């Protein structure tokens, strides 16, 4: 897909990250990360000890101390590099999106309405302000994000979505947004600028990745506290060891104390923590989702309920007319004629599919004084008035009310037909002529292939899926069962979505939804994770906390997995880091005391060559494990929807048990290597 | 199977068999369900509350609970200080024993208030009967305090959102009258029938076969010994504690006293399952605690039964195992079993000299205190364990890709912060205290030579043990340490005080904060906390956080001694 760059370490990014690794040594920046900050203090002390050892051998030789100093510095640089490479990758990704909005000439106009070519001034896009109007014709690059004020155009959005098929955007309705950098292919639109330069969602996201406005997420804060706590425990362990050693007449060098400390504190996760967070946002960006905060990604992992629109998410596009059922005693030809006439001005896909099924050009009928009745949410029907005829088509209950109010009974046979169509997953449209029911049109949905499996996957993650549809309950139930969703909201009005979200939230669940219309904005704002489609209205985009550039309604599923991956990567690497301590203890503790208490050789279960090689091996292992785990931190731990217990078992086995065993092997191997030099 | 081991297995099986119904009973008491003792105690309870003007039905939030706990404890602490430093002229002093020095009175009061029962005195000569009685009162009160606050935590763990967590005074009185009093009474009766003294008369005198005059200290010992065991207090009536034949006359009383150590700590785990209707969770907690306990007790029994290699080298057969400092009527297995029982529960009574155990048994006893939650003290054992649950929930929750939740409540930064502070408090006090003592001793061995009769690794173990015992509110001593000095009295007194109340305040705060959070129903994506996998995670957290932090210190003490000896 699009801008995905599969290589983790692009050369130019690595170079930039290497430079940043040194810049980040600045204690002011380091202070944000308590674990690595203590390592920096340790490194500084080692520097002083190294200089001191030039004059005296009391703390060991210069070479010995200098080696430790270098190793600690390397540990710091590795940790900084992890953060820097994650930032560089995020930035590169954002830049490739930003490239689309380089300086382009903008045709600013002073007012909507009668545009004369001389009223247009051409200015650079950077001078456009929020509220300005500009227009674009076929071939123009849209200079800024905005909402179409007038007109309709086909637009090539491949620069952002990578999708080559052009899309239609038009004024009014839910597909009125255009994005800077995309290209108008046909027609002409006037666009109102919605954001000032530098304040678009993309700009905000780039700032988040770059660290300037990056805020720690709640879980990240809690984890930092946990890691700081561990660090404190080991400060206590290391400091108290000094009087213990004095009591036992076992001199320990400063280098050994600092090695013990640095190896025991959770440097692995401490060094990778911020890289993991940035990589999470970066993964979202790679999925073409712009997040407004790191917290939104994290919250996505906690989602319990997912609200999905039926159309476009569960079913392919739109319903199609499949059958005409004239009422008893009604002439089929007359019925079809009425149906065709009523759909003449109906621009909805359903209306068009009715004409398609009938196969008759509506203009072949002669009608005078035709007046088209638009569909409204109140009447829930549409149709045509001409001469003395009033044809309406709409939802069964709407037409029923219509005909019964006029004193005409709703035929039983029609009612039966309606039920039958509904229970087969179809949508019945009842047609009336002069408030008398004349027949039923059947519309059918086509469920997306593979959607059932995706819902199954969500269920295993513990997420309840809810289908939102305007259909009647029977139809909704049929499709819900067929697609495998857990619940549905039928005959949904915008406030129904809102109420459903509030109800679930009151019961303590977190709700995610996707939407595009202005109608959706309140629900998007209410939902814990609201993903707005980029094509949607500005109101929707402002209300949600993520924007999907692909306008793909199934994107929520990916977003949830990205969130879960983010938390899991933190959890597993914390476990790994802490589990490593077991082996490090067994490497370092005997090394500290063995010279003074030779009988402690029994504790040297790894059979390391000498105290010096043991200490060096532990510190080297501690340093190199950070870069070795960078790919995992950036890619994230794979999420498998196998249920929480199985997942815990799996991760505990791999990262917990693995975290105990790996350093035993690693330190032993490094010791064999190192001792050949000593 | 060896009879000695069979005896140990029987003791454990009996305690579990008794703890299950007792847990149910305790659960009923905290749920305010009807029990058969209601007839007797309801009027009594009402009388207490009427006299004190307390409304036992007034709901308290977690802060009010802590305030009630701390103020009641403070009042009794002052009373205890007064009695101990004025025993010489107060009544019930037939043996004319003197009052305590101020630092010893402070240490002893703190020690008994905090359920530690570290004793820097010997009961026969150091206390009047009045002193013994005030300390016995403490053994009830401190145990009931632990049980009551544990009930508050259980209440907070229920599936609802609330600030109201019951009434502390009501839990406290119910714990005294319906749990401790009846069981302690039954235990005391058995002890009396086996020969433990129960009298207010002064010393007995007799002429031995050799014709020498011997004075035997007596007093209300049976009542004292019974609650000492039951309330994980551990402070002996006599200096040698339960190795003294008056306190623990025979193998039968030894069985009774051993069972009493574990009875309530294990029963409270099952009570939690009953109160929350989460039997599986209780089984998980019990499983982790038992696994930890077995890791300590099995090698301890093994090493004690196998004797001391230094003695073996002299060509002396040790068929009974390592018997130095042990009572022949109990044997090496039952003594080792008691040693691990008493240290892993914060009881601290002894039936053998811990100083004389083989090095690794000494280490396992210390690890029991360092972890302090493999069953742990009455009430507080579970509360300590609760901290490890919170830490494990946090790590485990992240590992399954969700914001961590425990019983439907989100565990966030604030809870993690409190849990981490409490988790590092214990290493801080044990290692910090030992470091201070080591620093003083290493700097000036001549001045402090009275402390250690055994310098070297063993002396280090003695100091480490003393601080572990204080911080775990255990109260047993490695002995061999000259500890009735102002330094040890004040240092351990301070440690006992902090180690008692902070680890109560922290978990109660966490439980209270969680209780007031929104309840989140469980889904397939929620981390299940009642599974064996989660049990393994908690065990790993305990092993790495609680045990490994002490590894360097243990290396210089018991491990160094072990590797030099074997």
C-alpha cells in the first residue's frame, strides 16, 4: 500500500538518527526518561573515575575503567538511537504526506456566486487563511484543506490514499471535504479553507511524532512510574551493598557498583519505551490513519464495542432492487410505470437501481406538471406529483401511515410480502398511488466477502460489534446474523447512535465508531475512539480523534489492533527486561565477591572466566540487547486474537521465560569471546 | 515415609482442612450473614457500641477507615507505654519485676502494637503479670486490626462503584469476638490440659533431685500462648518462646501451636473467595502462596534433617538431623517446619533456635520474611499479596494489549505509584537498616563488639535477620545478637512502626481508589486473574521484586556461610 516503506533502517534515516542520538545526550532531554537519566549519571561518574584512574590505581586500571565508561555511553546512545530512529521514520512518513502540500498556486476568489475571472487573484497556497475561498478546475492541484462551498468534481486522491480510482466530492452532504495536494480531474469547485497553514491534522500529527508536543499517554506514565520504582529498588540494593562489603572486608570498585546498578535497572524497556510509543503512531500513519493524540491509539486497544455502519462496511456499497411485487389486482405494467416515475428524480443508488431493474427510460413517459418530492427523515418517503396523481415510495410503516390516514386499508397481502422480504434480509419499499398501496419493491444487500471472519476475529479480541442501519429490524436482524455481528441498531436515527454509545459507556465499556456526516459529529465526539473519514464533513473530522485518509470503514479493526500491539509491546518488553535480571545477578554477584570469598565460586553457575570478564559480559549484553530489540519495538509484538488468557500464556512464555534464559546464553557467549582478549 | 515427615504433612493437611470451613465462617461474618455465635455475641457487641457511642452501621470511606485504625492504635500505644514503664508499682506483680527502660518500653510497645512481638526482654524477669496482660490484650487487638482492615479490602474488591466500605469498628469488634476469642479460648483450654500454667500466683519453688532450690516462673501463660499463635503475634510468654516446655509441653501442643500459626492467614484467603464469590481467585491466591511456601519449607526440612556437615566431619552420627538448638521432643523436621511457618506468616514464635539452623534454612526463613506474603500475617498477609497482584495485573494487562484491569477496575498511574512505593519500602527498611548497622560495626568493631558474638558471615545474617524480622512485623530473632541497646531498640522500633502502618495504608488506599472507579464488565479481551497463568506471573513478580532484591545481601550472609561449610 502507498507510502509503506518496508525497510526498517533506511540509510538516510539511520544517519539522521545517529546524529540525534548524540544530541539527545543533553541531560535536559534525558531527564524525561528517569531510567536512562540514572544511567547517564552513572556514565558521568565513570568518566570521573576514568580520569582519576590516570593518577591512581585504587579504582582499577585506566583501560578497565575507560572500557566501562565507553560501554555505558554506548548503552545511552543505543537507547537514544531507538527513539531517534522511531522519530525519523515517523517524520519521513509524515513528510511524504506533507510533500503533497508544497507551494501550489491558489486561485483565491472574493465571494461565492458570480465569479468573474478578474475577481480571482492567484496567490501562493501558504498565504491562504482559514475562511478564504478558492476555486479549482480540472487539472488543478487543490492548494489547501477545505470544504466544497459550491460545485462537484471528480478528484484524484491517490497522492494521499494511494487509491487510483477517482472519487466524487460535492458541496453539501457528507462528502464535501477536499484535501490539499489532491488533484481535480474534472469539473470545477469552489472551496472554503477550513484550517490555517500549519494547523491541519497532518501538521498536528507531525508535531506529535517529532516530540515537541508529544505527551506521555496514561499507560506510558504508569509504566514510567513502575520502571522508576524498579530503578529506586536497585539504587537501594547498590548503595546498601557498600557497607555490607565493608563489613565483609570485600573491596568493590566503583566500576563494579555502577555495572551492577546499570545491569539491574530496566534499561532495555527504559531505552525503548518512547520508541514504542512513537512507532505506534507511526504504524497508524502507515495505515493512513491520522491520530490527534498518542492517547487515542492507546485507547483503541481498550475498545469493547465497535459501532459500524452497515452500508459500505458490512455490505458492499448499496442495496439493489431485485424484484417488483404488484399488489393484488394491480396491473404489473402500470405498477412498473408508477415505480419508474417515482424514481425518476431519485439520485440515490437505490433509485437508480430501480430504473436499472425496470429497464425503461422514464423520459419515454409523458408527464405534465411533474413535481418531485424529496426524501426527508420525517416522511421517510419520496416520489412524484403530476396531474392528479401522487406516487410515493418509502418504508412500509411510512406508507402504511400515509394510506391509513387517507382511509385506505393497508392490504394484508402486502404486509405479508413486506415481512417476507425483510426476513430474507431484503429491504421492502412500498409504493402508493394516491395514498393507495399498489405494490412492493424488493431491495437486497450484498454482504462483503470475508467480513464474517473479521467479526469472528474481533469477538475473540473481546470486542462486541454493533451494526448501525436505517433498515427495519427484520432486515437488520437478517443481515446481522448473516454477517455475524453481535448486535444491531435498526431504523437508526443519529440520536440512536448517540444513545447507544452513552448506554454502553454508562456500563463501563469503551466505544469506537466511524462516521463521516455532520449528523455523526456528536456521536464521534462522544465515542471513546471516533474515526472520521477524510471525505467526511469538517464537523465530523473535528469531532473525532482520528481521521482515516482512505475512507475505509473497516479501518477501525486495524486501529484496534495497532492500539493493542502498542500496549503489548510495552508489556512484553518490560517483562523481558525485568526477567533478564535473574541471569545478570548470577553473573555479577559472584564476580563482586569471589576474590575476597573464594568459596562463592559455587554461585558462579554460568562458569564465567573471571570477575572482570563476567562484569564486562553483563554490561555488554545489557547494552547490545537494546539495538537488537529495536526492530521488535518498531514493528510491535504481533497481536493474535486468541483470548486474553492464551495471549498471556504465550507472551509470558516467550518474553518471560525467554527473558530469563536468553541472557544466560548471551552473557556466557560474550564471556567466552571477551575472555579471549583479557 | 519417615514419621517426622508424616507429622509435618499431617500438620499441613489439618490446617488446610480446618481453614476451608473457617474461611467460610469468616466470610459470613464479614458479609453480616447469620452464624451460630450471633446469639451470644450480638448483645455483647451492642453493649460495646453503646458504651463507646459508636454507630456500627455508619459506612466509612477508605480514609475514614485508616483514621479509625490509626487513632485506636495510637491510644492503646500510649496505654502500653505507661504500663510497661510503671510495672514495678502497678498491681499483679508478685515476682517484683522491674519497670522497663524508656527505649525498651518504646520498642516493646511498638513491637506488640504492630503485631511484630520482637522481644528484647525475657518475659520471666522482664514483665509483671500486668505487663503480660497488657501485651496479651495487644495480641488480640493487633490481630483484629489486621483482620478488620483486610475485610475492608475485601469489601472494596466487590464488583461495584462505591466509597462506602463498611464500618471499621464493627469489623474490628466482630473479628475479636467471633473469630479470635472463641478459637483462642479453645486453644488455651487444650494447652492448660497439657500442662501450660494458667495462674496469677507468683514463682513456684521446688527442690530438685540434686537438692538444689529451683524457682519456676508461672502466670497466665496458656491464654497468652494461644492468642500468640493464633494472631500471628509470636511474642512468647517466656524468653525461649515455644521451645520452653511450659509454653509448648509436648508434640501434641506443638501440633496445635503449629496449626494455629497458619490457620487464620489461610482461612482469610478462602474468606476472600466467599465474600467476593470468586472461589477460583481464592484458589489462585492460595496456590501461589502455597507454591512459595513449599519452595522454602521443603529444602529447609531437607537441610535440617540431613545434619550439619561440620559435625559429620567429626565422625558424629546425626540420625536425628541437625539437633543443635532444637528440642528433642519436636525433632528436626517439625522444628524446621515451624521455622518456615513462623517466618512466612509474620508470626515469629519459635520452637527452636533459628541461629543454630543450617545456613540455608536460615536463609529460607529470612526469605519468608522478605516476601512476607506466603500466607503472611493475619489480614496483612493478604494485603501484602494484594500489592503484588496490582503489580502483576499492570504488567500482565499490558501484555494482553489492554489498559490493565483488576476485578473490573482500571489500574492506572496512581495505583501503580502507591503499589511501587509499598513494594520498595520493605527492601529499603531491611537493606537500609542492615546497611546502617554494618556501617557502624565495620567502622568501629571494638565499640560495637557487644552486638555480635559471631562476627563474619553469621554475624551479618544476625543483623539482616533482625531487620527482616522487624520490617516483616515477624518478631522472631536469630538471637546471638546483643539487641537490648538503644540503637537496636530505636532502629527496629522505627522500622516496625513504619513497616506496620505504611503497608496497610498503601493497599487500603489502592483498594479504596479502585472501589470508587467505574466498574468495567469482563470481556474475552480482559486479563483473567483467576487462572494459573496469572498465578505464575504473580509468583514471578514476587520472586523478582521481593526476593531478588535481597540476593546480594543474602550472598554475604547465609550463602557465603553455606558455600564455606558445604
